[in-house]
């Protein structure tokens, strides 16, 4: 690996030291939270309007749908950062450690290539929607603006996949399995509370 490539990887993926990556982490986190709050609140308002006042606002459903889609794709990027995407790897964990890590690396690189294809195709669709605009029925927004989430989220997801691999290869930091972490915490809480009740 060249010195230039190594330096670029270090600057892009070493988020513990890089203030821009920490800012991106926080921005991603707050955007996901804000979008979740937005679409849940909008749907709650729509339900109240329909059930109590017997009418609904069409723009609420459209805006909540867009907020949900943006939340889902930004959440997928955030899950890639946490290495929390579902994958079947029980059979891979039976392999020797070096073969396991190289297989996961290969699979992740295929994932990054797939993400690149999605970014490319989404950019083509956005270009077409910019040239021949299609407006949403209730809000009158160009669908090109709504579709910007695809190149954004899949680029972020690729960056997060590379970040996890960088930490795994160069820093020997294995990502924490979010599910196993929750199980351990639940068991420790259950055992702790069980001991206090005796």
C-alpha cells in the first residue's frame, strides 16, 4: 500500500482523532433522531386529525413518508458504522481467524462495490429527474431532491464499511456486536437483580 493511500485512509477513517469524522458521527446520529421524531410526530398528528376531526392533511402523509425513507437509509449508514447489519456468519466463525477476517473483508468490499453501483445509478436517476422534473402531488417538491438520500446514504455506508475494516486491519479493533452487547447487559442486570432479591 502506498504512503499516499495509507495517509488518505488514516485521515478519512480514523474518527477517534479526526474532528470532522466526529462531527459526521454526531450529525448522522442527530439527523436520524430528528427524522424519527419528525415522522412519528407527523403520523400522530394525522391520526388525531382523522379520528377526532374526520379530516386529514395530505402533505403530512407525504412528508412523513419522505422522513421515514431518509431515516431508514441514514440509519442503514449508522448501522454500518456499528457493524450492526444482519449477516449470516455463524459458519464463517468456524473458520480460522485469518480466513474469517479475510472472508469478511472480501464480502465487505463486494458490498462497497454494490454501494458504488447504487450511487452511480441513483445519480443517473437524479439527473433525469432534474432534467425532466416530477413533482410530488401534495408538497410539490421535485423528486430529485427526495432521491438525494440514495447517493448520500450509500456513500456514507461505504465510508462506514471502510472505517470498520480500517479499524479491524490496521488497529486490530474488532467491532462490538451490538446484539451480543445487549444480551450481556441484560444477563448482568438480571443476575444483579436476582442476587439482590435473595
